[in-house]
C-alpha cells in the first residue's frame, strides 16, 4: 500500500488544479469559436454581381453584415423600406443592420437591380 506524503498530496493537488484550468481554457475557446461561427453565418458577401448567400435566416436582434468584394460599387436597399439603405459600397466596404421583427425582408442593389436577396428573421 502506498502512503501519500504531504509533498505528494500537494503535487497531486497542483496537478488537479492545472487540469481544471486547462479545461476552462479549452471550454472558453470553444465558446469563442461558436460566436465567430455565428458572425460568419450572418455575413453576406457581394461578389460577381450577386449576394451570397442569396437567402439568409437570422434571429431577431442579430446583426447582418454585407461586404462588397467586387470592383464595382453596390448598394443594399430594402424593397419595402423595412431597414435603412446603405450608401454605395466600394471594394471591401461593409454595411451592417440589426434584424428587426420576425418576417421576410427582400432587398436589392439600386445600382444593379437584378441583384436581389432575402433575409428571413425568426423569433429569438
């Protein structure tokens, strides 16, 4: 039978505390990744004269960001004026809104009206 000395008990306690700290850091990293994934899901890229994704579903209160990746300027304009319109977005400029009440919001580029998209807002 092994008898634990005071020194061995302290070492065991320090090892246990270290393991708990590492677990906490790992969990915090997972939570951060979940938040960044959520942000990526709410980003609409404007590229090749199209909104991508063309249809996005978000929860009420979340933000939605458009980023222009084209060399041409584009705008984001709500068909029924359900949210404020953007100014002309040059390359790599972005525009962000906060999703309002649940419903379906359609939008287009006023410079290129064939470019359209849809936001579906669900209850949070």
